[in-house]
């Protein structure tokens, strides 16, 4: 017989995990310096979900987060946090791309203090766990002397130590290099989900947004121009602004006939309904393939090729003057001005809506 010794779960696992706050924005508008920054934003964030917000610079995502946290006041509309508005609403914790720090604060000690203020059991152990989770390797370091990336890690650990019910992350991983950013992103998203923290996650990295989001929101010019699950938003690019944000993409001419679109002599199913006639088809680089000279497709001339590690991304110019991006095997290098023939993979095609 094998003796089984019961092991107590860690302190963090024994603690009750409160439900995240619902966040509801209704008709939220914001003006700054005579310009309208947010236009009638309606957004309903379910408790415990991660809503990622992407858009070009100046799209209004940072302002939206500041309005939610109370750092800025909405000029129109209401922001409801846990069913409360105005001064009665609880404050949402925010971590941004720039992190101020007290001059003499030390990493783990300050995270421990935040945990104690939140009445966390075994605050010292929890602080050590959170520092490890975000990748902080020098617990006794002075925060003000940390590199910007490590200061962002510290800010995230301290925010988590406070046991937030909701957080707003504004490019909070921007200073981390690619591999560390991916690892920290995944750990952070898992922690937020396990704790049921309602999260607004604004980022300039669309791949990051798609990786963490329960719901993806695309903003442009202070408006929400698309929203849905990452798969839904990526799968139905009907808007030029959305296509640009979720790029890189190319647009090529096609002709819609019923439920199919003809492009370069190929007939592809439509991803969504469109009006018959001439159209612009949105093409992702991974859906463009190199084919033989006799295959359906179009001839093109290579303009440039970029090595991206696992693949190469090339820009080619078709006979009708369109620039098209394609991705191909890293070991296949295309010389500048080389002649190639390209076609589209047999996947549903997205067509831009008519203006």
C-alpha cells in the first residue's frame, strides 16, 4: 500500500477568489483641446473577461482606459463599475507603459506591502510567487534603478498583489523584448483568468491582443469599428480601418458573383455576403502562395524580401501594379526583380464593404 500524505495548497489557492467587476460604458464621449477623442462609446465588459483593445496611434484606446479608471472625466455618457457610477464607483487599477516609482522602494518588499494592504495571507510568499510569475529575478533591487522593462514587471506584480477585481493595462508589456514579452503575456493572462479579474488590455501588438482576448475591440478615430472574438474579427475584415490595424494585408481587385469572388482567375467562397460586381479583396500574406507558371494566378515581380526567422515575407508587384505581401519558407529566398507567379490559398475571401 502506498501512503499518501495530504499537502496543503498554497496560501493563494486557499483564499476565496472574488468575482470580477462588470464594466459598462454607455454613450461615452470625451473632448480634449477642442477635438473629440471618444465618440459615443458603448462597451459592456462581462465580469472576469479579458477585452483587448487595438488600433492605430491616436485611436482613443488610452483615453478610454483613463476614463474607466477615473483618471479622466467623460464629457458625455456614463461609466458603470460594478453597477455604480461617479464618485460611488470603485477605482480600477491601471498599469501603463511608463511606470513611476518611489526612489528607495525595493522590488519584493513593495510587492509584499501591497499584498499585506490587501490582507493577503502569507503575503511574503505571495509576493515571491508574483515576482517569479512576471520574471523579476532581483527581489532586493531598488525599483527606481530597474530598466524600464523590469519596472513594468514590478508594476504588474504589485497590481496583482492588491487583489484587484478589475484592471486596465495600457501597453503594460511594451518595454519587454519579444520572447520575454510572449512568456510574460501568457503567464499574466492565465493569472487574470484564474482570479476572475475583469481586464481591459490595450496594446499596439495585434498578435498579443488576439492571444489574450476573450473579446477583441478595434478602435479608430475614437470609435469602435469592430468587436467580437479574435477569430470572428480576423475572419470578417470588411472595413478598411480594421484591415489596416489587423495587417499587414494587401488589397487586390475581384468580382463578386453570388457567394463566390473571382480573383486572378480563381473562384473563392466569400467569408461574408457582398454585393455583386467589382470589389476589393483583403489578402493576408499567409494566404498568398507561389505557384508554377501554368497554374491559375497572376504574374508578379519581386520588389523586396525580408527574413523573419521562421518565414520570409516578400513584397511583389503584380502586372496591374498592385503590391502584394506573401509569406513563404525561410529557405526559399526570392531575389529582387525575380519573376514569380502567385495565387491565393483556397480559403474564404474577405471583401471590403462599399463606402
